[in-house]
C-alpha cells in the first residue's frame, strides 16, 4: 500500500470476543493505524534528541549549588556511611529479593521485635550495682535503645524500596525523624552559677527544695530532617513494569446450537486458551507476546482438547519518543531508592550521634551529681564537727548558747541540701536507665540496681581546642544531617526532570505482527459460517503486520505545565532550606565553641573561688582559736566554702558537656568514641571485658 494511505483495521481481539458473544461489530470502537513513509519514522526517532536540545539548561548558579555537597567535601566517616552495605538482619525480611520462582509468591517473614536487654548488662552488674563507664553506657544505648532500633527498621525499609523500584514500582519513601534523648535532671546547680556575686544575692545557707521532678525531663524531642515538608511532587510519566507479567485464561467451553428441522442441531465441546506475556525495559519500551485459539472456536467442528493446537499469535512493541523517553527517566525511582538507602544510613548515623550526645550528657550529669553529694557529705561532716565543738564550749561556759543554736541550724540546712542532692542522683539514674535499656525501668531487677559511674571529669590544662574556622570546615564535612539533606535535593532534581519530560506530547512508535490460524474454514454443519468469506481471504493461516505512531497531544497542556512549574518551585524551596541548614550548623558550631570557652573560664574562676574560700576559712579558724573571731563568722565561711565547692563541681560538669556539644556540632562523636557504623547497624558491637573488681574512680 502506498505511503500516506489510511488502512482501517478491526482490533482482532475485540472482533473475536464480539464473534464469540454473538454481537455485531456495528457501532463498536475501531482502531486506526497509519502506514507512514520511512522519512517520517526517521523524524520520529530523532524527536528525543530534538526535545533534549530544547530543555532549559541549568544556570551557572544552579550548577554551583549542585556541586556544593559533592563527594570530595564529605569526610571519611560520612563517605563510608553512604557506601555502607551493612544490613540489619534481625530487622529485615528474610530472603527478600532472592531469585526463587516459588519464593516470589510467598510473603517474607520479618523476625519479631526483641524487647529484652542484651547480655552486656549482666556482665557489668556486681553485688547489686551497675558499674558503668561512659563507653559502656554508649554501647548499651546503641544495643538497646528503641530509637536506634527504629532507625534499623528504616534501613530495612529503604532496602525494600530498591527491590520495589527494580520491579517497576514507585518508591514509598521514608520518614526522616530523629529522636533526641531526654534532658534529665541536669548537672549540680549553685547560686554562684546563676546569680552575679556583685548583687549580694548569694546566701551562705542552702535553700530549701523549690522544684519537683518534672515529667518533661523524660520527654524525648524529635527532629524532622526532611526538607520537602508536607508538599508532594507530581508523579511524572509512568515507568515500565520491569517484572514480566503473564496474563491468561484457560477454560472449557460447550456450544449447543438448536435448530428447527430439517436443519440438525449441533453440539460441540472445546477448550479456550489465551495467554499474554508483557515486559518493559528502561528505554520506556513495552513488549507484548500473546497466543489464543479464539478464531478456532468460531469454526465449530475444530474442537480439540489442546487449546494451542492451532494458535493465533500476536507480538507488539511500543516505544515512547518524547514523553516517557530515556533510560534515566524510566530508572528514576531506582536511582531515588538507591539514594534513599544512603539517606537511611546517614540518618542512622545522625541518630547515633544524637544518642551518644544524650547519653554523654546524662552520664556526666550523674557524675557531677554524685560529686556534689560527696561535697555535701563532707560539708555536713564539718558542720557536725563544729556543732560538737560548740557544744563542748557551751558546757564549759566559754560560748553563748545562741552560737550552739546557730551551728545546729547550719547542720539541719546542710542535711536538707544533702537529701535533695541524693534524690536528684536517684532520679538521674532512672533517666539514664531509660535510655540505655530496651524495656526501660519495667524490669524490676534493673530498676533496683544503683548505677556507679566509673569515669571522672577531667578538664585538660592546656586548651587543645582547634580554631573556629577549622572546626567549621570539619562540621560541614562531618554532619550527617547536612549530607542526607543534599541527597534529598538530588532526588528532587531527578523528580523535576521527570516533571519536565511530562510536559512533552506523547508520541509513541508502535509495531505489531499477528498470525491467524484456521481462518476461512468451511467445515461447518447446518449453520451460517461465522466469518464472512469476503472479510478475509480463505486459507489456513494469515499474517498481519503493523507499524506507525500513536499520538496523545493535549491542547494547552495546562496540567503538565503547572505540575512542572510547581515541582521546580518546591525544588527551589528545598535548596533554600538546605542553605538554612548549613547556616544553622555554622551557628551551632560558633555557639558551642563560645560556650566551651566561657565554661572553661568559669571553671578556672570556680577553682580560684574555692581556693580563696578555703584560705578564708582556715584564717577565720585560726582567729577563732585565739578569740579574735566569732562562731557566726565560721558558720558563714563554711557555707560559702560549701557553695564554692558545689560551684566547682557544676563548672567542671558544664565544661565537659560543652565539649561534648562541640563534638556533636562538628559531627565527630562516633569517631571520638570509636563506634563503627556497620557494627551499630548490625547490632554486633565488640564485647568489653568487665572489670575484675570495679571501684569508682576518686575525684
């Protein structure tokens, strides 16, 4: 047939079904195909390259933004986190993704959640006490903390998205929420830490308990690391279904034709078979191969128990030329899912960093509170000794009874202060247990155990903190939340490219070949031939070939245009949020660096204050021994010394927490504590040998 001539063809399967059901073809939909000249087909093949040339090119500023968080800027720790292949076996579906025919139709089992604590606890408990170093506390938290366990499930979910995308499915996405550890009681406080000494508001007498335990001290704050927010993106062109799809029907059919004499009735039995196999590839092409014996059924005496004895075979292919064209476009969900695996591991690292920060803060607060208890115990012992000395002097008549009352009031005040400090220690232990255990304090045996911290707080003499500029560069290279945010932007850029492609009209190159068997048979009895002789030439087999294009061109195309524009607007928003996150990280590093310098200066001042108060008390005691001072002055100086010692303990605790905050801000907490990310993902941390006879280290 000459080029440009239109050939009208009735869709074979529709015709067959209508024949079987006894319906006519009048008024039914017909498919029109065009026999086109080769030059036009070559033009269609060149359309993708022409469309690509018309795509808007990225501006220099956008290219610069895309390169800001490239691979060379990442630290070794973050790069290893992105390239990690560790899988949490206990949290993953068993055997998912394995190539087994029957396994594809059996749901995969996910092991149940284990709520008991790891065996590391029992190795650290001796004589009813949990002797705990900071490193042990961190290992227990990584093994047992349920926030970390939730992130292990996130990694397993990301792995399922990759398998789903490789089958032609759309990714389901991941929640990107990170939980913070409870704030706890806090370190030991003192009026000297919270009030200016020059105001004269510092009292030498300890105040009564003015606050109660707040449930907010157990509340875990959460941080959403997603840059997308609540807005969604357009789906873009559909991707091919990469898993082969077999669709078919096998049936037994009985046909009975009742006629009036002299025409004989006809009764036949037959089998019906219709099988179709579909497969897509990453260029966007869709292949279809099928076979059926529907034409056989139209010839009543062609009964056969084998439905494919005389098969009718069809094969077709469809390749998009504009919308839906391109390997990268049709593999975009696979790329996004693979990027999400990197995101899940970086979010897991961020969760570990926040957990280590929280455990360190709680542990050092507990150390400081215990030191504060010791200070108050020593102060109480000194006050009781003063009371006993005054009691002797009152008995011999060398001291007025009023001074004995003053000393007794001092003892009672310190006892109250000691009781409060001991209660804060117990409460802080409960908060720390809730973070390092899986079943929290619901375990009666664990709840009854007292924690004995074995580490002490040491303030280094020389200030070994690097310069602020160096710390800022380390932070930008080490922060996992910044690295995963950059990957989110990269995923959005992939989505925006798909939205731009969806603006193009749909022009598909199509081709088909069909083989029709047993057409035109005259072996019928007493009935009219089901296939008119004039429709298709009689014969045992016929062939039909088709090639051309199919079009879907929406006028004005406003839906696709607005979707692409909105997606690009959201991309710009995410790029702005990425820059905001970087600014926030810079501010965090600056603030924590400043806090570290201030806390160090405060600690030096607190040490000097304690030394001066000791000297003043010694001098006053010497004056009292020769009658040049009063008992009131001794009581006052002992109160000032007690506060100075508590202030020094609090300043030391504040310094070490400021140092931990700086390490968190620059993202080096895992390396500082020698935590391997892959070990934490698998929950297979190295065992630490318990101490033979653990004793808390003296301050």
